[in-house]
């Protein structure tokens, strides 16, 4: 896919509406991981040094069309050292902007017209601007006013992050070095059916882990105790396994699990095979045999696509064992030049960060839902509208 990009654009003195995804976690007013913000900086800096007057439009959380200050972008403005315009439809500040100035507009989801992609709201948002740049790959699977609506009104372009996401993810989807191993985990089968099928079609081997893996184990008649899994997804799980077999994809399910008697960070860990799991056992992490097998698979692969942690990676060190072993093995192989690694999803990227190996990965996507939909082969409306036809 060829996109209209910002390189070579004459933006000096122009008013640019720039869409970024700053949907980051904020705890006690502090940004826990500024990855999405940092990845947005190359486009901001390029536009700024080219003399554009930039207003960034962004969202945080799901305030449902209401001005709820729990979701203010103030901490992000503070982090970036720019002014926050307290209403995203305000235009008064434009007259005072100089070339290279940057401001951040308050949460666009404070208006119901945003998620509805209401044409009148998009008109209001676009008013006063000369062009639109979308760099918010992570929200481009949503057809909202600030991703699609304004792109229909203003001359519109892809920012560097968005273009880079499409380039890297397309490359691995179109022509991966083989064997290609995909590792998919997380909690819900229902949200991952599409991506599991797409990866089963593409990959040589598919590892299914986490609570997702537990549902598959359950579907195969395994014992799962008192763990998180989806009983109603049994048929779907079996259908996915059948689909993978028809597409010559080897599927590897969990062999054993790290379990406890309660779902708690400080619970006592024991390692059990599926046959040993008791009714009051709760699965919290991948087991030792499973993890050793996963690491061996990673060492054999030439490409790895990973989304979803295989346990409670944030409960370190007891329950991060499986996810960290995967992260470290992928990082090691990539550092050694033996592996192309593509990783996406908020929790997964947080695990890389916690392991200190994020910089070793070939490509870390800023997308969660958008990453999954792209891998699934779905058209992202916010990207499609930027296509250079
Ligand atoms: C994300 O964090 O995945 C994006 O910002 C999209 O957010 P949403 O799922 O609330 O639309
Ligand atoms: Mg999301």
C-alpha cells in the first residue's frame, strides 16, 4: 500500500491538524510508559522544523462523549512541555501561533461526535487548518471524526510513525523469513478468532498461550481447575485447531502451568501438568516445560510475531516467568542476527520494557487493537483514506 506521506510537503506557516495516539496509561498523574508519545516525536519534530503550526488532536480512555477530567490530556501536555488547549474545538489560539509552534488539544472523545464520526463535528474540528496528518496508527482501526472525518475534508497525509508501522508490518506479512512462529496469548478467544485464523494461515507454527491457551486446553478435554477460561468458546477453539491443520500450521498448546490456590500476586507457586490440576487450582502463568518448549521454538524460528503475555507478567518475579523467558529468548536471537521479531500490544510491550529488551526487537508496534486488525488483514479505515491512488 502506497501512502501520501509528509516528506517534501511545504508546510511552512501552514496550520496542521496532527492526529496522534497518546492513549497511554496514567497512574497517580504519571505516565507509566511514554512509548507511544516518544514514537510520535519524529513526525512532530519534522513538521516543527519545517515551520508548520501544529495542533495535535488525541484521545485518552473512553469518556463516552462527556467532559470527564479523569481523562484529561494535561499530564501528556506536561510531559511534552506544550500548552493544552482546553477545548478541542477552540480556534482562538490559532491567531497567536508562530511557525514551529506546537499545542495539544484536549481529549477529542469529550465530544460524542468523535466516535460517531459526525460530519458536523468533523467540519468543526477541521476548521482553521490547512492540512491533516494522521500519525495515530494505534487508533486507525476506528472510523472516527479525528481519523477519517477530517481526512475527508482536509488534504491528508500519513505521518512517519503510521507509515513506518504499515511498512514494517506489511513486510513481515507479505514476505516473512521462514520458519515463521507466531505466539498469541491474552485472555479472550472471542476477541482473537480473526487473528488466530490469519496467523494460522500465515505461520509455520502457532503457539497459543495464556488464558487463551487454557480455553484451548479445556476444549481438548484438559483440566483447568478454577482458572480463567471461556467454556462457551469450546467449539470455536476446536474449529480454529481444525482450520490450522487444514492450513498446515502446527499448533502448540500449553503443556503445563504455573498455578496457585488463589489469584494473587503473592500466592505460592507450584508447577503442574494438566493432568495434575485440581479443582481449586488457578492458572497464573505458563509452566516450565511449556516455557522450555517455547524457547526452543523461538531458537528455531527466523521470524516471530508475538502478541499477548502468557501469564501475569506484571506480577514479577513469580508470575512473569513464562512471558519474560519468551521476551528474553526473542531478544537474544534478534540481537544475534538470527531472528526478525515483530511484537505488538500494550501488555506485551510493557513486558519487553520490564525485561529491558525493547530496543533489541526488530519492530515494536504501538498498536494494540490496530496491530491485531492489521495482522488479520482487515482494512484500517484511518489508513485506507491516506492511500496514494
Ligand atoms: C488503543 O489504545 O488501543 C487505541 O488508542 C484505541 O483505543 P480504543 O480501543 O478505546 O478505541
Ligand atoms: Mg484498546
